[in-house]
C-alpha cells in the first residue's frame, strides 16, 4: 500500500488503475484549451504515450490498445502530459492532426451543450453540428 | 435499447451511466481552459448541476453526493455544460470560486507533469508545487 502523501506529493508516476486496469485520459487542444475527448488508458497505452509522445488509448468497446489516428490519420501529438492528485487521471495537451478527434466527424466529442436551469428530461443544443470530415471514409468498419 | 444515432445526433440528454451509476465529469476553467479536475456524477448530481448551474459531484470514496465547495467554499459556477458523443462524459466550463479546486490546496488537481520520452518507471515534475490554500483549514476531517 503506497502512502497517500507519496501518491499526491511524490515525484514518481504511480498510476491508480481501476478494476478494469484503466485510468481516465482527457485530451485538450494545446492551442485553444478546447476539450477534445475523454478516453481511457491501460498500462501499455500509458507507457507508449509517455515513451513516444503520441497519444495511445485503450478502447473499452473493442478491448484493444489503439494509437489515436491509426485508421483516420488524425493523430495527436502530446505537447504536455500531466497527472492528477490521486493519479487516476491524466491530462494530455495535444496538437490534433487533421480535422478532428471525434469518430462522428467533428473536431471535439463535446459538440452539444446542456442548457442550464432545466429540470426533468434535458434538451440539448448543438454547438458544432456540421461534420469536419466524413467518418465513413475516415474509419474502417471492423 | 436506444439507437446510436439518437445518442450521438439527438437533442435529448440520455446519459450512459456505468455499472456504478456514474458518468465522468471534467471541469475546466472557463477563462483559461486549464483542466481543474476530473470527477464523477450520478443521476442526482447531474440533475442538480443542470437545474442549479452549480457543480455537484458524486464522491466514489465517500459514496455520497457533494456540492463542490460545500465545505471549503470553493464552489464552481457552471458557465457552460456539454455532453460527449456517446453521452458517458460531461464537460463543465466553470468559474472556480476561491483559490482552487484541488483538495491538496492547489488550483488544479493536475499540478504535476509527466515528461515525455521516458521508459520504465516515470519521474514527475511539479508545475504548481506551492499550495494556494491550506487544505487542513479548508476541509473538515470526516
């Protein structure tokens, strides 16, 4: 058992993987601060990202490691990587190559707003309705 | 079973809670784009955040809903809320009240960098070593 002070104030990466062996990975655009995507990394994805400076994630649905952009060409070069206090999340400030990070064809996965002040079933509003690229041609169907 | 097109392209919030009943919530500083924290919301935290415009989370360690800042006074007013493509994560652009969001006493939970190009056990570097406030006086010990 590692002491909390070592995790929170230490100078060693001691990732706290969850029951599925994953940490949360948040990617923002290094230039604009826009949140591009939230994904997950297993130990291998984390190590490969640190070693190479190219974002690697672990797909929970496909149960496999994936280098971001390996199909679409829309890779992410990591400008800076940070870890949070309890080391169960990392922040990647990235340079997003190509038109976008989202598999729906948009720059960011967060293309819809949730207006505040609503109660009950919430209505959404598009902030980025148009697609920056055609997902059907960018991604192979497995 | 809701169709993928309805989740990804629809105008209704259909949050995809995980096995623990949670979605991931990412809070960034609305003015600077800095990532402040990554936390979780259950259905009630999500509904209260939307209704009130004040960030509410669900603490996994304490198993309870919590209004951010209820102890420390360091509340978060939500300027804009967004949801991602598959609706398992929300992004809060917030105005952070007080000196910081992190329970360690810093503005952001992401106060350490993971230098790139390393292999094996990774060394960290502080980016925000000094504490913006004294956590011992800001937080009650339960």
